[in-house]
C-alpha cells in the first residue's frame, strides 16, 4: 500500500494545467479527488511519474446557471453537489444520486469530473450524465471543445478525451416542470460500487410516458443508455406488464462482468429490477 | 439505607454502575498510543516479500538489485535465518511454521523474504526489486480434496511423520483427528431412534479484521543484551516466553509491551513471522526495526477464523425430545496448524456443541487438514471454536423442529437443561455452572410478542403479492468461557491462570497491574470498579495498567472472554487480601478486636457505633506509618487466580428479517438480544460490548467471506469487498438481560463480550432459513449476501 515515488505539480489555472500535461505527456496523470487514482497507485497498479493536481484551480469548482444551462465545474465535489440549492431546484437527480456515492469522507474529496473522466463503468456519474444528456467540456492546447456524454464513453477506462485534454465542466439542461427522476442503486455496503444501478429522467403525459431516458451503471464495459427500453416506453402507462417488458429489454442489453458482487445472471437481473424501481419512483415525481 | 450511605456508595462508582469509560478521552481525541505511533531513534523499517503463488518451489532468490538500492540495509531469506535456527518456529498448536519460506511456498501471500530499509517507502520499493523464481506446484484448496490419496503433498517437511501433536496422522495432509463424547452410546441412541435428522453445513473462512492491523517495533540493545518489543498482542507475557525460548535471550531481558491495541478479536493472539523477522533484524543490525502490515496483508496472512465443514445429526423422540447428537467436522487449518487453542484441545471447546440442551448421548469428531491457504483458526470474538459449535447445534435444533412440525421455541423449551439440574454435566463432560434458560426464553418471547410475529408471517406467506419473505430466527445458546482451569488448559505448558497486583498508596489512591490486556474492552474502567467495591476506594483514583511485561504480573492475556472470569476474579481476591490486612490495621487504630469491626462501603466501623470508624483512606495512611506491631508496612497484594471451572454465559436471541424477493436483500427488521452474563459490573460497557458483538456477528452472517479460486488466489482480501459494517448497514439492537451469577466466581461474573458474536450468527441464519422453510429449505450456508440469497430464491422459483 505504498506507492512508488512521483513528481507532484499543483497548478492554479487551467492553462497552467494544460501546459503541464502537454509538457509531461503520458507519464503524467491528472489528480482530481484521488479516490480512484490514489488506491491504484498504492497498489502499484498505476505508477505515474507525475501527478498534476487540479485541486487548487478555483475556476474548476462550483455550480452556476449560464445561458440557460447549468454549468458544473469538473472539480466540484460530491458534497458540493448535494449542498447545491441550484441543483436541488434545477437538476435534482444529481444531489440525490451523489448521496448514494461512497461515504461522506469520500464525497468530501471525490469530484464529478474525476468520476466521469476516469471512464469506469462502475462509477455513478457516467450513467447519470448520459441520462441527463449532459455535455462535457474538454480543454486542451487548442482551447475548449464539447462532447455529448452519450458519445464520451468508448470502453472501460477509455473515453473520447485526448491525452492532452482535461475535463473542465459539465453542462446540463435544467429540468422542465414535472420532470420525474430517480437513481436506484443496489450495493453491498456503504462505499461500494453498484452491483447494478439505473438513472431515469422522465416526463409523462397523463398516465403515459411522454419522454424517458435511462442510464445504466456497472452492467457493461461502459455506462450505457437502455435505448430499446426507452423507445418501448414512450406512450405506455407504467403497469406491471410494461415494467416487466422494460426489465426484459434492459436485461437483453446488459453485459456485466462477474465479480464478488454477483455473477452475470444476478447483475443482469438486477439491472432490470433497478430500472423498474427507478421508473416507478420517477413516475411518482412526475405528478 | 440512609442517604449518606448511598451517596458514599455512589461516590465509589463500583460494581453495577454505568461508569463512563476512562479510555475514551484519549481515543476520541487521537491521543492513543498504538504500535505504529512508536518511533525510536535510529529506527529502520521492514517490509515483506510475499508469494504470489499458493504452492510453488522456490528455485532462486536474487537480492542484488534490492541490496544495491540506497537506504536498504538488509534483505533476509530463510537461508539467512537457518544458522540461527529461526527459519521455522513452533506454533501454539504443536506444529511448526516457516518464518520465511524454506525451499517452497505453501500459500499465497506467504512470507518469502524481508527487506530492512531507512524508511517505509524505500522498503516497499526494495520489495519489488527482490527477484524470486518459482516452479509452480499443484494447488489444493478444498480439505476434502486434500485428503484424497493422490493429493499434492503440502508439507514435505513432515514426510514420514506419522505421529502429530494430537495423535496419529493417517495421510500426508492430515493433521489430527480429535474426538469427544462417547461414540458407542451416541450410536446406540441413533440405532433405536424413531426420528433422526442430518444436515451438512459449511462455516466459511472469515477474518477478525481488527481496525488496527498487526505489527511491532523490535529494539535490541547490543550493549545491555536486552530486547524491548512493542507489539500488537493480546497475550504479551506469552509472547515474552516464546521470544525468550526462540532467541535464547533470558526472559528477564525480554520486555514486551502491548500499548493501546486497536481491536484484536483473536487476530492478535499468535506469534507471526513478521514479529520474529523484525526481532531478528533488530538483533542482527543492532537498531530498532518497525514492521506494520497493511490491510491486505492482514486479511491474507495473519490468522483467519472458522473454515469448518460440519455435519450434524440428531436423534429424537416423535415429540421432539433429543436423545442423541453426532457431529463430524473437517477443519481446514491452512498450510500450517497455527490454531490458537489451549494446547490439549486442537478443536478448542468445540465439544460445547450439545448447547443448552439436556442430551444424554453425544459424540463429535474433528479432523484437521492441511490446504494451500494461510494458517490460523483463531477464536474470532469467541472462546475457541464455540462459535462453530453453537452454530451447529442451533441449526440442528431448527432442522429437527422443522421435520417434526414443532415450533422452534417450543422444541427448545422441551430440551433445555432445567434450572434445577445445575450444576449440570454434559455428555461431553463440561460442568455447566448455572443457568435459567426457560425464564430467559419466556422473557424474550413475551417482549417481542412471538405469537403475533408468527401470525404476521402466516399472513405474508398467504399473500402472493407480498414483495418480501418474512423470517424469524431464534437461538438459545450457551457459551463456555474463562479458560481456564490449569488442570485442563495451558498454552505451551503455561497454565491458563491470570493475575493481579494491587498497590494502595499512602494517600488512599491505588494502582492495579494485570496480566491481561485491553483491546477496547474497557479494562481500565471496569477493573477499577471491582476494586472500588471491594476496597471502598473511589474508582476515579484507581489506575489500571496492563500490557508491559516488565511491570505487570504474568498472565495469559485477553481472548476467549477470559478477562472478567479469570483476571476479574484475581482482582477481587487480591483486593480481599488487602481488605483483610486493612481490617487488622483498623482494629489496631480503633483499639478493638477485628471481630468487633464491620465493613461498610468505604470504612470499617465498630459494630453498632457509627461514630467510631476508619475509612480506607485513613487505613492506607496508617499502613505506611503506624502499622500494628508485627505487621509489615505497606498495603499491597498479588493474586494469581486459577479458576476451578469455566463459566457458562447464555443468551436468547430473536431476529426478524424481511427478504426482498426481487433483489435478495435482507432487512433486519428487529433483533432482540437477552444476555445472562451473571453479575454485571458495568451495564453500559456490557451494552456496548453486546452492540459491538452483534454488529460483528451481523457482519459474519451477512457478508464476511475469504474465498479462494482454484489456483489458491485469495478473493475479497481488501475492505472494498470484505464486509465491515458502518452505522448505515448496522441494524438497531434491542438488549435485555437476566442475572444468574456463577456460583464459583468470586463476583459471580461470567464474561460477556463474545456472547453476542457467538449467539447472533446462527440467529441470522435461523431467520433466513425460517423465511424459506415453507418452501422446504432446511439450511442455507453463510454469508447471506443479497447475491447468494437471490441465487437461492431463483433456485426456489421465487425470484425471476
């Protein structure tokens, strides 16, 4: 549990951080909250020669409303998401989901940007960002570019972010009135990753689903949308038959990896079950 | 009782008072002093090169690259320890264990070499630089496979050794077969029984996982020839004896100090290779050496618990009266037999397996087996395999109840040892000291309204739309603790007594030094309360010291709930010696005969005359300046207590669970724990102990597991997977008690800390099985994780 030696850089601006990344290249890793990277370094699974710590870049923290969009700085911590009145009012799925991530100590350090940029399908924010249809702002030597969250996750630990880029912000459309939402997460214990989890954002027209987006956590090599289930749901009422069919459609696309949390069969079944539960809860909130 | 008398009594904060823990101020302010807090001038750091393979021959070890690193002082392997004859060491179980792997490795994470360096970081880098070349050997993980004729030979060092420490060895991977009870009478009971039941069950490998891992700081002074070692030990005096025997340093020049210990739960009883290596390194280099294992090392290499494959059988009459018990166990001890049991008992006190029941004929046999897994087999918050025994008998009684269609509370009441049968000698020869099981059971059933719970369960079962399955678990256990009478119990030949030395100072305060060592039990609080009541000295001015072998009297340490039953008795009897001397001094001061005095809370007074008295404070002063003629000055005493018997705490635990049919998650709706630990010294600490023990029991039953793949790779050996509940997962505990004092203990106290662990684990299983019993399920193995429970629900067609 002792990492090998490494150099440590603590830039105070994004430009400085991008410059360091360009200069140090592949030997450097970006340090955000550190709750994925540092354990991997302590186990010597990751041995970066240098760390570029973003924690002193104030511009990367905070939640604001700009041009009709909610902008979340990538270094905003989980606890800051939970405490944000703006998010509670405009994107309440995020504070609700953040409460289900790890434990209070981790949430005090862990950041939304680190959680997304790591590209781990077990992390919670990727599926949530996909369900929110968030836009990710990447900053590199040539300035900023924007990538939809739905196109960001290419494989486990593999994203659309280039080696010389830093994830700097997450942009989200505020919820329309009567938008239902839920994040249901099955986990073994506090601090654990999800056995399976589902994020739902939904609107209803009377008793029928008007629009729905479903993001799935830790049931495939990347976070994913349950597109077949989404399409099937539009225009349907959420009765038992519909929910069973949704669960079947979700199970059909899940490709989880077996581990001590469960085998493929269990995780697949739980992906369906978590989706059903998220839909029921989201529907309650549409009223 | 007049008011001032009561006030005086309360001022003492003695037995029966919920005195706040004296230890907590330093712990909650971060002012404790743990082994890893110890820093000594010139101290070096040790790290261990461990085997990545479970079974392999070591072809070659190349230390050159590591030795060439700046700041590295030494790299030692078994070959370096050989000239000192320290490459192997004896275990507490009569086996030997490799200190560093000698020619081959026999479990993953085994100690292969050590590195000593200037700091912890250099040591870790140097570990990576040590090159070890292995030739893989076939691995055997399952003890049944290990006993097959053509199974790989794990212990080549034992070739040709047909006699082990506990009798004949019949196979190269066989360690011992130990039996208790009477086989012929048990067989006879079964031959004629109208009803029999049989159930196989596996109690999986778990780990005590104390918050503080194991470690030490060894410091050999080459000038004085003295060795001082700070160590995470539950038994510092035993460590001193072992270290002296191994090193040849006279015991008088070995000082072992257990400072604050962050939990032990049996994990800190044994002597580990890391300790021996750090001591050797300090002797070789003449400088202090620190070794502290990390969490993965702790879970992977220092002692595990359980790993018992058990098969139980009950014979009974049609109305559920048990007439016979047979138990067979295959015990997986890993690659070395390093169980921590009293020497004569290779399966500990497993023969308490007849439980709280009057069973006329019983027999058990336990077969110890080597596998390619880490050694251990410690009592994880229990008294030497009592947890396994209680699990077996409580499960079997449920199985019998189910077969006969008798309620599980009713069948227990029909088989309990009755109050008037105590002292009761079991078919295995234990003499149960006291108990009143029927009263305690009824108290619990009334408290939870058992009938209403059963009615609710019936309604739930009748409703196909119920999202949950409801189960009610019940356990009525008896423990055997307080090891133990030296005629039966010893560790490496040292009887399992314990000790106390009390010194009362001239101004009336006192210090007590003990052979035990607290790891969180609150000894500094409770021991002082015993002295307060015995001697009339306020507990606030009584210091309790433990853990330093240079100052404390010899004792066997703290594990197996032995502190109160054994050391608690030593305190009371040491205090009574002082009390007797104090009486002489009081008589002298008051100029009356001793027989004219009576003791009243904190003073001797002349019988019938409240105005003529001497307080303990007065007497303490007089003891140092005007003792009666012929009496030596001073006021102190030492007592070594060899208990005449074990103590037998018991409890009645009831648990209500709701299992989610879709996810397999289990919600503990209610847990009601009634404990009878005899006399209660500090009710608040007892409650805390019970809460802690129940939480650990919950962890074991619902989540803890160390499993291995076919190659012998350990699974789940970090806190990411290994289940240590937080406040979020922990259920609400309801506690209750009855008081049935031990007749042979000076205070009537029986010990309590392990009962909740021992008793709760089968209660959870009982509840889970109860929820599924209407579907024909008689047993489900632990841990009852959502995943494993879902698999069972799926098999039964309940889950989709």
